[in-house]
C-alpha cells in the first residue's frame, strides 16, 4: 500500500499514527503542499479533491478520506481495535472522533487557513479558490479554547476519550493539540486532566509516525 503524504500536514499524520498502532508498513509518497503539488494534473488524476492523505491499494484504487482509510486498516488488521470494542465501544469512538473533527480540527483549520500568508486565495482545502476571512480565524481560536475545556471535562471521567481504550478519537485529538501548539495555542495550565492524557498519548511510539 502507498500513502500519498505530507509530513508537515496534520491530516495524513492521523493516518500514519493509526497505521503505526496497527503495525502496518506503508510506502510514503510525499506531496509538496507548500509548492502546490496537490494541484498538479498528475495528483488531480489521483485525487480530484487535491488533498492528502490518499491511500493507494494494491489494485491501483484509491481511498481519500481519513476515517475511510483507517476503517480499511481496521478491517484488514482488527487488532488492536482502534475503533473501539463492541457496538457501544465503536459508537463511542466514532462519536468522539467526530467531535474532535467538527469542534477541534475544523476550528483550528479555520484559524490556520485564514491567517497564513501562503494560503491567500486558498482558505479552504480543495481545487476551488476561496479568500481568507480574518473573522473566521478569530472565531476558530475561540472554538478551540472552548473545545479544550470540553476535552478536559471528559477526561476527568475517562482514561481516554472513548472510555478505557485508546482509539482513533485519541489519535485525532493528539494531532489537533500538536497542530494547535504549532500555532502557539496550548493547553491551559489548569486543564490537569487534558494535560495528563496528552502526556500519556504523546509518549506512545506511534506519536512520532
């Protein structure tokens, strides 16, 4: 399997961590997002949405959404179960992963893409051009801060986001926090439960994938 990747981007990192937890080896093909390689004709033929990650299967077909790629990994290598165990565990993992995506990663992406000089005219991922809106960046930062409070409250009652097992939701949240830290948005000093959780998941070998 080949993964079209960009080592500096948060989205493909979620897939790399998931694969590392599964012990899966991937051939990594780097796509230079800074240089706009995702908009080239060659890459558009692979993914018309012009984003990474993309997983190329052995038959030449492609998967282009993070959860879909991770679900494929889960199906071909069920252990360890990173989508939770049992019906309730799977639902909890998917629920918390969706919360991280919608309330955390999307908000942080708004903050990043609407302030970064190199993304002028490309404030939204994909082939179509959209201008930056500074107000969305400001709102995004406020949303991330509010979401961190929600994560801290959740982790006051659970070891991991979906319960007592490390799942895809924890991977997504780890990537969110590291992405936010790169933008100089850190965990509050009094968010003790979130701090405890972060230290634990960031120490996993897969976190360096």
